[in-house]
């Protein structure tokens, strides 16, 4: 193909670049539509007993039981949702090597057993819910017996 001028070449390059950007954006939107959203995360955390929700730490969705954090939606500046939760020691080591999971930034570097699950496809939502429920339980066990009784937790 013969070009008439340098500006014509720049125009063609700019058009192709714009098309590539649009293609990437469409792929990101398609991916995002197949991922668990913060609204779904919040609805699930709200269904667990004695939970409270606050927005803090850079607009993150922070969920607590008895005033102690058990789950965070957000946290980092990411294109796609990411969810952070406390785990048992054995789950921490197991999940650290699983696709989509990683030691949670900040927490894990300080020796805490927290995992971040990112790019959670709707087909894997049940895994996240399972670990959120376990996190809720782990954190509730760390509350005083008096606080647990007051909140009606772990009374079996």
C-alpha cells in the first residue's frame, strides 16, 4: 500500500490505535460483566450474622463482626473487583498457590493470614462465599465470650 504523506500514515496509525483501545475496553467490559460485583459481595456479607459495613481506607467496603474486620471489598486501585478476607493458616498456604488468589497486600506482608481473591468469575462465586463465611467465623471466635454471647455468635 502506498501512502501519500506522513500525516496520512499518522492518521492510519492513530485510527488503528483507537480501534485497539476500543477493542481492549470492550473486552474489559465483557470480562467485568462476568465477575462478581461489590454489590453482590456486600449483599452476601450483610446476610451473615451481626455484621456491620463501613466505607473506609480509600473507599473500600469493609465488613466487620463485633467491630473486627473479616472482609474487605476493594482496597487497591484495580480495574476489576478484588475481595480480601482472613483465613486459617492451612487455607492461607493452600490458597496462596491457587489461581485468582494471592496473599493480601499489606496484611500478608505483616505476617497476617489474609488472602485476596481477584477477578472472581460468577462461576466461582461459591468459593468466595465459602471463605467469607469461614472468615466471619474465625474473626467471631476472636471476640470475647461476653461479646460473642451479646451478639448471639458461637453459642452451640
